[in-house]
């Protein structure tokens, strides 16, 4: 696989190592507290979705990410338990990746980051509940339960991985403030403090940057 045209060529194995190291460092900084199995799941997810054909789906208009509401409806209407579980997992995975790596793009869209957090967290929670009912699914159910419980922290952690080489503009500061107000993100709160902004909830609060 290649990075962007402006960057170097990165081998898939190296990309996986990058995600492993970067995610582990960011999760420690965010005090995420995932166990090794759940952390490995996220690293696998990041590596998989680095390929466009894994993240996007073919449509008559080209490669697109299907609306989350459509994914949820398809999962709920699935003909059997296996298909329902696969649908919920896909919904959770896509929601997490998009909220984690495309947070800045939400400023230009009607659907916001808190929608993805709610949809993804609920999908993983439902998946954990259904898998807990079978003996074979119980060990994996624990992974999805962690992802559901720590979804906001996971988004913060992936935002940190994404932002490693990004410099925040004034527009980004306003967006961080909005994300903090809507989701209570501790990462957004910390970044605002680092950028000289004191986040407060009271109306008419002044910004100090």
C-alpha cells in the first residue's frame, strides 16, 4: 500500500507496526485502559480500513460509505443471527474509524461526530449482548463490550493518532470546543487547554487564546 502522493511508500507490514505503536502510545496518553485483545482488534481494524476497498462499498455512483442508518436497518432486518452480528460489527467499525480519523470533516456536514459515537457505541453494545448468549461468542463479546464502554475514549485516541502531524487552526479550535460541548471529550478539553482556551459551559464564557 502507498501513502498519499506527497508522502513515502509504506509497506503494509510497516503500516501495521505504525498503527500498533501509535495507537498504543495514544491509548496510554489518553489512559484508555483497553486490554491486549481489544487493542489488537483496533489495530487490525485500522490496518484493514487503510485499504479503500475495505472501508468503501461499490455503488452505482462509485465507491461510497453507506449511511449508518442504512447499515443499522440492514443489521436489524438480517435473516439470521450471524448476518445480524456481522452487520452490527460493520456499523461499529465504520463509525469508530470515521469518527476517529475524519473528525475535522464533520464541520462541513449535517451529520455530526456525536451521531457516529452514539451509533457505533450502541452497535458494539448490542453485538456484545448477542454474542454473550453463546458459549463460543463469550470471549469475543468481552472485546466488543470494552469497545462500547470506551467508545468516546477510543475516538479521542484515534483523533490523537490522526493529529500527530496536524497543526490546529482557529477554525479547528472552534470545532474542538463544539466537540467538547457535545460529547464531553477529555481529549478535546485537553487540546483546548494546550491551545490557550479555557473550556467552560456557562453562556457568554470568554475564550483566552
